[in-house]
C-alpha cells in the first residue's frame, strides 16, 4: 500500500472524530488542533489498528504528535 | 485506575506568580479551588481522629460509618492479628532497617511467604513492601526490550507505572473487551515475548474481568498471564483466592499479584507463582531489592490474617449478602450503579458530574457515612463516582442505615 492510499484511508477513519471539521494537513496536531482527549485518542487508535490490522504501541503513540507522523507510522507498518 | 492515556498537552497557564516547574499544576489547583469554593468539605483531606472498629470511625468530629475503605474482611481489629503484631513488635523490634536481600529478611518474612504459598497453593511467594511495588517490580522486570505487554486500558496506576518503568512495547485494549485483546495478541510479531496483564476486580466500577475466556485466549496465543487480585483476595472464590479461582483458571495463570492493604488489613504486597525459575526475581527485581523490607509486626499481622482468611467462609458469605443488599437497595432508590448486578464488594454509584458528586459526598458525610469520591483521571470514561466498599463486619442493620442515608442525601442534592 502506498502512502497516498494510507492517507486516504486514515482521512476516512478520522472523520467522525474530527468533531469541529478542522481542515487536516500533514502538520495538524492531535492534541492541539483536533483537541483529542485521552479517550478519543484511545478510540481513534483502536479504529486505525483494526482497519489496517496493525498495532500502534503506546511507545509509538508517544512519538506521534502530527497527522503526517501518523500516516508515516502506519505506512511503514503496512508497506513491509 | 485508568491512567494509561496521556492527557493532551496543554500550554501551562501562568497565574500572576513567577512561572516555574509548578505551573503545570495550575489547572488542577484551579479545579480544586473551585470545588472548595462551592462550600463542600474537602473530599481529599479527611482525617479520622479515632478508629472505633473496621466499620466505624470519628471523622472530622463525627461518628461515621465507613463505607469507603478496603477493609473488606474486617481483619484490622481481629484479636489474633493484633496480638501477633504486638508479639512481633516486642520480640523483633520496630523495623528491619534493610533490604530483603541483605539484612531485611527475618523469620516473620519467611512465615508470611509460607502463609501465602499455602493460601494460594502455589510453589513460590515473594513479599514486597507494597502492592504498588509488586506490580512495578514484576512487570518492569519480566517484560524487557522487544517484549510486549498487553493490558486492559482501565488498569490500576501501579500496572501502568510498571509498564512505564520497563522497556517493553505497551499495547492497551478496551476494558474487558475479549475480542480487542485477542486481535492485539495476534498482531504481535512472531517470536516476541508476551505478557497479558489483567485484574480480577476493577476497583473503580467494581466489575470483574471475564477471566475464563481471557486467560484461555492469552495462553492459546503463547502469552504469560499476570492477574492482579488486589480487590478479591479473601472474598471471591471458594478459598478466597480471587476471580481466577472462581473462574477456574488459577492453574493457567503465571503470576498473581496481591496486596496486604485490603482484605489482609495491613500493608505490603506480593506475587505468587508456580514458575520454576521464579526465585531469581529476588535478585533481579529492583523494587524488591532497593527498598527496606516490611517491619516484623506488619508481616506477623499479615501472616496471621492470611491464615485466618483461608477458613473465613462465613465472613465471605456475609460480605456477599451485604453487597447484594446494598446493590439492590440503591438500585430501588433510583441511583445509577457501575454494574447491573453485584460482582464484588465494591458498589460504585455514578454521579452526574463532579459538583453533584462532591455535594453528595459532603451530604453523606454530614449524615455520618464515609464513601470514596473518585474523579477523572482516576475513573474510566471521565465519570465521577461515589465508591462504596463493603466490609464483612457491616451488620445487616448498618446496611439498612446506609441506605436511609443515601436516600436522604440523594434527595437533598437532587440526584434521585
Ligand atoms: C488493583 C490494585 N493493584 C495494586 C494496588 C496497590 O496496592 P498497595 O496499596 O499495596 O500499594 C491497588 C491498591 O490501590 C490496587 O487497587
């Protein structure tokens, strides 16, 4: 799966979580711009994990602040 | 406690004073000040001036029924337990002044571990200075770099801190969700070491884990299983060994973690196991090695209490009766509870919000009833809870009195 495809799929998954309809760019932050609280993060991560059949460990989550970083992290898991 | 998920980073709000390392606590300070400004008694600085029995104390000058302690089996004033402590204090002194692996293992520590091995019918028992340290030590030591810890998102703070202290990959799953756990186990790379961490009773809502299925699935997927039975020891299961015993999976779990600070009625923690190499933990587990051992009086009271808990089936029965009566009574009064049926000795009453919760807590205290006020982030799903934990020593009449207090306070505050 290429990065663009991963990006498209994550954009679909994020929609119900993006309550304020923020325009999402590579630099959009989850905590700051999207105002995700801890419970939202948990549900959102679980949705991505289930869709791509991967694990995003807490250790990896700690490194992800921006949307683009999430796409990279998922892409690196599904491309190998 | 569900502390697994890190709160969103907020820019520190600076208030008048010079910003320093404490600025990050400004939000919490403000929350607390607002609560106190509403006129309620401070739920987090109650002092018990006298303790009359496992179920009664003088709190802030008032004779109060205790319904928010973890003294489930009412062992704290048991005459045999108190006598054993007094004897050990006289014979062995007030403290060991040393680590378990140096000068801190006395006869009493050995006897306490013997009592645990008998209680659980397991080969090995290791006593820590607290249950918190038992989780911290065992989890951080056995799950190393490249290993995976799969755990329930509502796990207790000591479990999360054990994860944070170690170097393993941490994979949480939705509370009590068997399918979510299984999916994550199956996604772990081939060959990696796996530890599944569960609790018998989750202390915020008082619900139990579906251990029969979860332990089976964990084993099928090649994981070791650790179950924290802090809130079930002495009470749940035919011999009081916990939800693992009740669910018939005690022989399949690798480690049980427990505490002396609840049913046993003193302080301390432990891990029991049948693993053939378990004893090596005493040398490699830092929260065991680098802290002083429990005082002789404490291990003597613990050992005596544990032995009495083995045969405490009458107390277990009465505690179940109390839990069922409180649960049905509160339901009939119209309160919303954390579980549809009583699953443990904890009955959690869900409050509409923190203000109402604090007002209710305060009204109950005025009535002469102490319960635990639990609020986010310690609670799941940002709930405010009034947590009631029953004791085998609460009499039938006391439980009826408690229900009357809930009715009056609930009406006064406008919750029912
Ligand atoms: C589930 C659970 N594990 C561990 C602990 C820690 O026990 P201790 O009080 O002995 O540190 C507690 C108690 O707070 C608990 O609720």
